[in-house]
């Protein structure tokens, strides 16, 4: 029986980990009917494992409040009762639904009871955990410290495993089916709401989705799309509307190849170590070169220009990466002067940075941002 269970778990893992998005899974609703999560395509999802006899059960009220507030904007909560933590979700799904309706007046969909850990875990949760593992409890928070202490007593290394730790763990899923973030039951609902708003608003979600791409498909960007990207860039604000930038868009593949040969000769060992090396611009098929006044000034405005272009590219399914290293090489290597000359930069301007742009061949995860660097100065505070 144990061997059978392990084999079944291996099959579940293979199937789950081969999934590309949350839409690849099917679940059973509260009457046992199969539901494809592709039915929720285009919506922001909060997937949560719940229990009716838990200290966190009052979160049902907070979840319903979020649902009422944002459901019309394309937000859905998918509730999966689970009895694996302290046996705190007893009874049938019908009984659980009756309890939640009577006590919290919930309107978001509840699905059949599932397991989220172990041999019987649902493939959906195998995939969710593979996308976002356990990030730890906030031990500066009283509830977080309590959970950490409680779980560590039974398993000193509990925090090194991606397993669901307790009831009311939540996963935020983007409109295109990617897992954005995982929340433990002790995390503040206000933080979850803030992240939800970033996903629900198309402008904000585009900002949050943008990553630096360093792998590109072997496909050039259409001229029309490059024109749109640059148009978005030059519509960025600038001091007194001076627009102190000059932009050069490189579509000449041979020019990129020729200057790369110069780079390869100067950096032979580095290029040799990189088995995927194609060109010196992160292998991007196209470049956007941004120039600023040679005597200085305009750097802030040029930064705003570049951010506009990178966000526009993101919105069009393109990837970008802002590059400084190639600029330093181009300006310091006399053999690369032909590239600079070809850009036709006026004498009173200098190359400031280059944006690599192309169709992405990777989807990098977001790197952590330090929110402690932000401080709000409120009335009456010291």
C-alpha cells in the first residue's frame, strides 16, 4: 500500500509540475461536478484552503468583504475546505457550506474538500506549492511567532519544506494564470488587498509583471511595434518639456553582429564560458539606444523615457533589459567606434544607456523588494 501511495504521488507530481498555469487543472465543486479552472481565465484569483473550526475561521468574514468589494472588477475567491490541520474542517462539503453561509454569508464559490499535502494531495496544490514555497512566518507578529513555535516543536525543519502549514494559506493568481504571491494565515488581509489592487488594475498589473529579460527568442521585433514603444517613451514627462533625450533604434542585425565580433575578441574567455552567447546585448535582436547631453543633465528625464518604453514593451508581450555594461565597452574600445558612428549621435550628446528588446524566452520571478525603505509621514507623527 505504501509503495502504491508513493507511486500515485509521483504521478500526481509529474502531472502537476508539467502544468503551465492554473488553467490546466480541474476541481470538483460543492455538488461533485468537475469544473475547469480555465473558466476563471482573465480573472484575478485568491485560492485558499479553509476550515470551519479553526482560530483563523473568522477570516471568512474578511474574505467575503474582499469578494463583495472587488468581484465586479474581475476578482474571484476559490475556497477549498481541508481537514488536514487539526481536523478542523469536519463534516461534508454540504455541511461546511451551510455553516459558512449561516455564519459569514459567503457568496464566493466553495469547492469539494481536498487534501493539500501528502500522498492524497490535489494536483492543483502540488503545482501551487511548486510555484511559491513557504516563505516563513513573521515572528515579529504575535500570531506568526505562535505558529512558528507550534510547528517547530513537531518539526524543527518545517520551514525548509514548501508544504501548506495551516488553514487559510492563500495564493494570489494573476489574470494570465501565474502565481504571484503566497500568504500564510497570519499575514494581514490589508497587505493581500494591496497586492490584489495591483493585479486588478491593468496599468498597475503591467508595472508589477515587468521583469528584466536576459533570454530572447531568435525573432526580430516588428518595426511597427518598435515605433509604438518609442512613441510611448517620448510621451514621458520632462522638465519644462525640454525632452533632452535622443533615441536611436537599431534594427540592423548585421551591425549588432559586427560589433559583437569586436566584443568577442576583447572578452574571449567570458564568451567561451557562456554556451548561450549570441551577441553582446543579452542576445536581444533589437536595441533602443538613449542619449543625453554630453555636458550633463537630462539623466532623470531619460530615466522616465526608458521606463515608459519598457512598460510599453511589457504591455505588448515584449521583454526588455536596461544595459550599462555594453555602453561602457562601446565608449572605451576604439574598434567599436563604427557602431557609435552608425548611431549618428550629435557631437553635443553622448550614449547614456541601451535597452535590449525582443520576444522573451524566459519568465523570471520577481526579486524581493525592501518595503522597509518606505516611510509614510503622517500628521501628528514624530
